[in-house]
């Protein structure tokens, strides 16, 4: 199965990072949404979508709502695991600079894989790390990150292996539950030694300008992401939903 995971923040002239206050909207003078025609061309020419054959999907307000949508589909038997994700987003959403990596590596990954979703503290999952948690649950077989041409490299390198020419692997690892106690939090990739490693998940990174899907999508999820889009981006939601059969 193949998931198209869209974020409205890709369809802007620039990329916002590190919003200090979730209640503050982005300035439409600085962040301008794409024209509707450009969005349609991306969906049709780059993603292979068609308004005459919409893909089953859902629109969520914040991007971690995708995690809940996938969980619902898995529970209903409609989405076998593992599945492939094409993540169309200005951010990687793997948890760069996110303190929840300690919980993921020191607690969640110490749980048997079959029990992780049941024992997961859902409050730890957010819009900036939900892809990593889906991988921790062993839902995902491959990630293609289709990013904005102005996206920064926000990959959490404690999870990345053998990245070369925008291809590599995501590999989560378990670490000792007390390993972070004396760790100095600074801009560093010096993380505790692994006790064990999770299976490798192939990662491919593409600019939206270079991306073209080679296979169709089974589900589509769209995030409004109001923290990282101006209010004017909302006009693109119904444009994208023409390619979605909402469930």
C-alpha cells in the first residue's frame, strides 16, 4: 500500500521554522500560497492524481492527525502494514530537535513491536515527529520525502544511516533508559550508544521539482498545519480535496 501524505506548507513561496507561539499566524505578506493551477499541476503531473478518480483520504488540522488516520485504517483492516509513505512536506517530521526522541529510544522501543501502539503515550506524538513514531510501530516500509526547494536539512541524524545523494535509511535504535541523564543538550549529533537497532527503512529525498511518483496511491491525507501556513492557504484545501474521496 502507498500513502500520499500532504502538508499545505509545501505549497508556499518559503518555509517557516520554529514557531514560538502556536497562536500566531504566519504573515501572508511573507508567506504566499501557490496559485491553484500550480497545485493542481503538481498533484496531476507529479503525483499522478486525478479528480475523476479521487483517492480515499482525510483532511486533518495538524499533521500528527495522519498518525491517527493510519491507526484507524490499520484497526479496520483496510491498511495492511508495513506500507510506503510519500511525505510531501516542507519539513521531515522525523523529530529533529524534538525532546520526544528520548521517550522513543529509551522507553517505547524497549517494548515488543506488537505492543508498541497499545503502550504508546499518544501525547508524545506531534506534528514534528509522527513519522518517527509510525516507524517505531513498524508501520512504514519506505519513506520518500518530497520537500520544498527552500527546505533546510532537518533530519535527526541519530535516526539516519548511510545517507548519500539523498538516499539512505532510517534506523531507530534502543538506548539505555538512563543514557540521557548526563547528556549535554547542545547542537551535537553525539547521542548515547545503541543497545539494539530497529529494521532499516529506506529513505529517499526529492525536491518537489524533481519528484514524480512511479506508482499510484491508495490513500491520501492532507494537513492544514495552521502553525506553518498563512490563513490564505486554506483556499487550497478544497482544491486538493477534489482529488480525495473523504472517508
